[in-house]
C-alpha cells in the first residue's frame, strides 16, 4: 500500500521532517492525537487499534516512514 503513495525523502508535512522525528523516536511526543491522525489521513495510512489512542496512529506512521530511502541506507 505504501508504494502507491510514492513518498520521497524527506517525508515532510507542514514544516516537520517526519523522517527525522521517526528516526529520533519522537513522533509520539511531538504531536497530539489529532495531529498524528491528520498525518495518517494525509499519507493514506490505516490505523491499528482504537481511534482515540495516539499509538494507533504513531505505529503505522513509523512503519510508513521506514519505507523511505533514508531508512534503507
């Protein structure tokens, strides 16, 4: 599914380097639930788990970012 989106490094949104945040492990602490939810919707990421929990959005967003070329280096 992620290949359909055809994301290119760096994955950015609204001035935030999503790749860099994921590499440093701070996606969860950087954003509120609504913000992470918005990014998942934008990138076409399906959530895993209850919609009210931040982890439900952060985990699949991290998985998406790992498909980026910067994680394959």
